[in-house]
């Protein structure tokens, strides 16, 4: 007997659900913050960014008050650029990879706040210039002598390449800095060079010190990491490695750089420098 499929009911698609978003807002730098709430019909599998796109089109809050579009940063939408990082239900994470089903609390609410360790530009958008400044402090790049062809580079081992690849996935999202108790908000750029560089910068120093060509600047990087604001300012809270969305072994990098700084300092002492 053949089943009558023409009139048989088809499985219905999973229905959307209403989620309340509680968002910390600030119109411009230096102004007082306020909280606004929005209700969004969320499709199955949606991420927080998709919901923010809906909220940006809303002209009223959940209570019916007139409002302006919520401002936030985003770029790649695939957890590569790091620009959409924010505090979601108390934890720093990229909002593009934060699925609503995974982050909504038991009351059906998601709370969004800007990263607290950087100046707020507006709403959820912050100025992360200091994070990139700290990479520049450590010369976190491979030096290249011109753009002409230099021939084959130095050989490297597969083991070293594998370690460096993991370190290279850092996207400077600043989640580790948000979680780090030694890294605090400092809006005075004149003080950045003496404040803690942060786990992301220490790990990038390790990355380029391990690179056969990048290691030519290893001494310069270690000099900075020996000074105030360097690796010795790390309090070993290990919060950074717990929040890193790329699961980079940041505490291993901090330990490796700590050993390298010690050896570098001993060598400089006996060399009379």
C-alpha cells in the first residue's frame, strides 16, 4: 500500500521566540549611561548580531518610548575581526559567534554592555586603540627589508609552525583584556606606555619571537616586556585564557615570555648593558 503523501501534514519549521534585550546605552563619550530594553522575535540559530540588526531598525523601546538606533561595531561576522566584542550576560565575547539559544538566561533576557576597559564611543561601540598601541609597543610584526623579492626564508619546523599558527589566530578582540584584573581603563594616552600591555600583546610577542625572521627583533620586544607594564605586571589570574574565543594558550605564552625575559635580563647583566 502506498501512503498518500499529497494530503499528509508536513513538519512545521521551528517557530521564532521572543527575547528581551537589555542594553546599556551612552550617547557620546563622557555622558551618563542608561538602560533600554527591546523585545525581538528571534529565529532559530540566530546570533546576537542578527538581533542587534533588528534592534537598530526599531524606533521604540519595549516600553513604547521613542529612541535612536543602537550603535555597535561589527565587521566580518565570522569571528575573525574581533570588532563586535562586547559583554554579553556578564561575559566578554564576540557577539557574532554568540548564539541566542546559548546565551539567553532563564528569564528570556540577554544583557548587552560595552567593554568596560576602553572608552565608550557610543552605546556598545568602544575605542580599542590602546590594544593596538600595545602591539606597536612590542613591534608585533615580522620586519621586512623592502618589498622586493628576498628569496626563500629560513626553514622552520612543523612543530614550531603549529604552535605559531594557534597564536596567530588572535584577532585583538580584547576579551582577554576585559577579563584581566591588571588591565584597567586608562583614557590618557600619555600613560599607555607604562601600563600593563595585556595578555594579547604578550602572546603576540611570543609569536613573532618564535618566527625565524621576526626573532631579529626579539631583544627589542623583551626589553619592553622587562620594563614597567611588562610581563611582571601579570597577576596570574588566568581569566584571559578562560574567555579567549580562539582558545589561545595565553597563560602558556605568559609563562614562556616570563622565562625569556629572565634569560634576556641575565644576559644583559653579564654583558654590562
